[in-house]
């Protein structure tokens, strides 16, 4: 890949210079910009976290800092800076995942991504981007895989579960929990016979302060075969969410005398509807039960709770007589007692987890049809003034460069010169472009855009790296040209 140096002379009225620059380009210290179009939007979304994914096909990682510290996102007004958080930035593998908080989104909305400032510092801010960050998560099973026999734990603790059919000799054969549409994306459906997810015991799941949360959609409150209470999550009485035949939620743990402690909800839940069940246990002996984000019941016990070395079962107890019949989604376990506000925020929104940021739940907004961010083509920074030296690029083997310009005055007309010859006369400054062909490696071309009022240049990226010797040679030639034309 090779770079081509081009000397661009922009003739402007100095009276308008400052206003032109500020209106056309967020900050001239950033060399590159890409327009991002947001699609798949129903209605209007406010303060929504958009995922922008970059790769070698839609981004040139060599144009940004090695760790992406110079990345900035700006609203459609090209003035308002947007909060963002870089989840992944790997310039070697040319991949990145960036979350951006956009204040208002409708179908086809535009924002801008700026980069190319070697002096910029990192402003990636997870707290400013998301609604809140809930720390201490040690188990997070979203069941979004949609296939296979593994339910991955995305908390960073690697407490992966295996989908199991506990009795392969009965009438349903070897049929583990079924992947199905859930509360958020995918979920697991349990048949009430022998389905469960087996999560092996680990030290990270044995705590004296903890919170358990899960979404359930019960088809039956009890096991349809035995009539016993359905167990939706269970770890040998230490962790247990159970439903009674009347639809009440029963929470269990074990106190310091090895006695089972039970807390039953005041309100009953409904069949065939989604409910979030969350409860907290403290080392000082308090239990709080929340149903659909609201505190339902509390009790005390002899502290602290006693952990055990048993496996964690999702969808049943160890005995299949207590297998649940319904759908389970979004299971979390924290190693601390969450506050009521944290629980409410989680109920009202979506809890995103990733091994890239372990032990954190990032609370964000969610809509069933998730918006999609489409990354546009790269343009070079605005040039306002006289005698600007820029470097634009082209791919190896290409013999052309497409050069674009824009002006804030929609009625402006410009004249374009290449190497002293006029190639366009009275061209539109709003949508103008010129294709420079027969471009060879290490050439110096002089392009001038002239306008009696004001003008601004944009150049679209088309190339790569110039050898050091050629660079200095081109620089000397440019200096010579400057002396000649001045």
C-alpha cells in the first residue's frame, strides 16, 4: 500500500473562516470522520445505547491510536459530544465493539465518529454510557446461544452450565431444555419432566451475602407429574426459588444452625406471564424478596447463611420430581446484596454482561428490534485556509483517487484546478467531487478549489503507506511548489 501526497490550496474569505470550520467539522484536531447511520428503529428511542462494531471491512485501524483513545462520537448536529464506552479494541485483529449513548434515535438517524488525533486522551466512560453499572456478578446466564448444549456464563467467572435431560429412558427420550424466544432474545423451555441446566459447584457461587435474579414464565406452578412445588433454581436449599400450587414464590436458604429458612411471597404470580423474581440475602441475617421490581416481603434469620459444595440446578432440584414446567431467562447471581434501586433499574431495563468487563452488569435500554449501526465511508478532515498539505491514500494497484469537497453555503460555486489546469468550472460546492485518474506511486499533485466567498475540502480515503524517503522527497517538492506559487 502506498500514500500519495496532494497539495490542496483553498481560497477563502478570511471573514468567514472560523465560522466555516466550526460548522463543518466538530474539531479540526481530528483528522478522520465517518458517518454512522442507525437503522431498524421503530418509533423514537431516547438515551439509547447503540453498539458500533468495527472491522477491517468498515474501518482503517491504522488511522486511529493503537488503543482507540482518540475515538469520539458526535451527534447529528456535528457539535454535541456523545458518551461512549469501548468494550473491545484490538488493532492487531482489526476488531472493535463500542457502545454509544445517543440522545434521540429515529429510523435513519445519523451520528459521526471522529478519529485520527495522536494527542487525544481516552474518554471512554462506561458509567456515562450506561444507566448504571452493577458490580459483583458471579453468574450470568442469558441463554442467548440459541443452539447447542452449553449455557455460557458471561459474568467472567466461567460458571458454564450443561443442558441436561435427567432421564433419557422415559417417553420424551434424550430431550434437554429447548431453545426458544424469551423475555430478551433467546431463553430455555423446560418440559416439567426431566430438563435442567447443570452448573458445577465453584467457590464463586458460595457466598454469605448474595442476590439471585431470574425471569420465569410458568406454564404450571407445580411439577405436572408429581404435583410437587416447581423448583426454578436450586443449590441444595442454600439457593432456591420455588413456586407453590397457589402461585406464591418461596425463597429458601440455610442459616448458621443448618436449618432451612423459608420466605414466602405475599403476592401470587400469574401463569403464562413473565415475572422477574429477585431476592437478597445478607451475612447479617436479612432476606428481601422482590417480584417484578417491587419489594414483596422480608424476614430475618440466624446469620450467616451456610454455603455448600453442591451443584447449581436451573429448572429443577436435584430430584426431578421438582422439575419446573415453563421458560427461564436472564439468570444472575451476585456476591453481594443489591439495593432496591439497583433491582428496580434491572427490572425496567436490560442487564448486559460480557467477559470483556468481568463481574459487572451494565444496565441499558432495550427494544425487541435492536437498532443497527451502519458505518459509512471515511473522509479526511476539513481544510479551511490557504496552502494546506494533506496526505490521502489509495489501495495497492489502484490508479485513481476520488476527491470530494463541501461548502456551508448551499449556493456557492467553486472552480477546481489539478496541477494548474482547470478541470471543473462553477461546480456545486455542496455535492462536488472529482476523480483524479492515472495516479502513480509517490507522485505529487496540486489540487486547488477556489471560491470568492468560502469553501471547505473533504477527501475520501483510498490508500496506505509511503516509504520514508519518498515522503521527504515529496515534502521538498511541496516546499518548492509553495515558493513558486507565492
